[in-house]
């Protein structure tokens, strides 16, 4: 009977020895109430210095991604006619001066006709002036006749230049009487909107654009801030933007512009943020969650939120007392600002605490007591 009971007792003793050796690998020794940790074990932790950070009343609002209006071009029709060809599609990247579309237009035909008439009159006036100068030199005509020829030449030249400028402005050709209006890209960028197709009839009194071009390297995010939060925000406050399309990615920027008009129905004011979009992830009309962190003049003591350990409904941190030695300290916390938590009691600026691996050291500290 005695041998039967010795087997489980021996197993328990061996298990206890194994647990004691494992604990010794993590915690080398203990001295008073401090936990002394080996350098090898510290490799699994990170120690940070407690510091003061700007106070902030962070809050979240909804918003929408929009074009950067400083880098967007809308192309409107300046002649009436029928669309002959459309050379680009939605989403295409175009360079400045690239042909976008051609339109057969009676307006261009009129401008070309006026140009040719003005050119012909100018050539005739130029010949008449040359002949008048020759005749005047031989006293065949009077000075008055020469002056009249010079005046006719000046008027014809002015009219010719005017008609040429009008034709060039509307993209018509002075060489071919083809009645074609050519639409060129005024800037480089992406075709983000296209409202014409081949065969479509267009008119100058139509308010819709033919093309909208934007480089999308930067975009605007308009946040809807409620009237009750308006006093908290200022231009330059930090902003974080999240989208449904990229829930794990945070886009950061600052408030560039606070609107001046309050929407009477929703009681919100538009706040604009400019974001870098070199990767092209953000698209106009995307919905966004906007987290605004207003800056305040006061500084508050804070620790990384990852440093906190909860025990018995209280917050604790592992504070470094000397090299490789740590003590568990109870603190009184306040609100959270981004990845930091405000500390009201228990720590002072310059204290060093464990910001990563705090739970591991806390467990080891409790086990040594």
C-alpha cells in the first residue's frame, strides 16, 4: 500500500522542481520587493521613459473623400456640335496637351470662314500698301492716298490677328477647313469623370462637364463637425482618417480649413483635411471615419497604454528602480489620448516603466511574493 502512494507524491515533487527551474530561467533572483530580471529575459520587453505630452480632447466624426480642388480641372464645351471621336476612357492617365476628343462644329466652320476672309483682306491690303508706296515715290499718288492705304493695311492686319486668335482659342485649324473642334488635356492627371460619347450632341449652354481631370496625388477629406465640438478644433490639429476599404490603414494629416457656414438642417460645419495619396488608395466619394485630436496648451503626464496591467480593479505598471530591477506600482489613470493614457498619481516625469511585456514581468513579480 505504501508503494502505491509514493508514486504520485514523487511525480508531484518532480513537477514542482521543473516549475521552479522554469521560473528561475525567467527571474534570476529577488531582492526585497524588487524583481531582478536577467538581460536575456529583458530582450522580450521594452522600457520607456514617462514624459509629458500635449493634452487633447480626441473625438470622432464622419467624413467623405473629395478631389483636391487646387489640382482638378473640369473641361466644359465651348462650342456646339456633334462628338466625332472620344480618345480616352474613364480612369486613363493623360498628359498635358493630349487629344481627348474631336467635335464637328458649325461654330468652328464659321470661325474658319471668318479667318480666311480676314487673311485674304490682309494680303490684299498688304499688296495695296506696297504698290501705294511705290506710286508715292514717283509722285503718282498723293500723301493722302498713301495714308489711306496704310490705314486700310492696319485695319486688315488687326482683323486678321483677331480672327486668328479666335480660331486658335477654339482649337480650329487654319490649314484645313474641317470644322473640327479638338479637345486637349489642359493638365496631366487621371480622367476621373467623362460625360461624352461618340455621336452625342453637345451645346455650350449645357452646365455639365465633358471631362474632369485630377492627378489624385493629394485628396481632400471633408469632416462633418457638430456645432457642440466647434470650439475644440483649430487649424493645424492632427487628424487620422480610416476608410471602409482599408480598415487597418490610417491616413494622417492636419486640419487645413474650417468652414464658415453651418448647415442649418444637420447642424454641422465642414472641416477640410488634405491627405497625401501617392499610392492612389483614396478615391473621391469614399466614406471616411475622421478622428480629430485638438491640441491644447497644457501638458499632461502619460504612459503608453500597453504598459498598463489591471489587477483588482486597479491599474499597475512595472517601474524600473535600478538596472534590471523592477517594482510594481499602483497608479491613478485618466483619459486615453491616441496610444497613451494620462497618469494622475503614482509616477513622475523621468520614471522608466515597462511599455511592452508588462504582463510577463507582473506575473513574475507576483509569483516571487
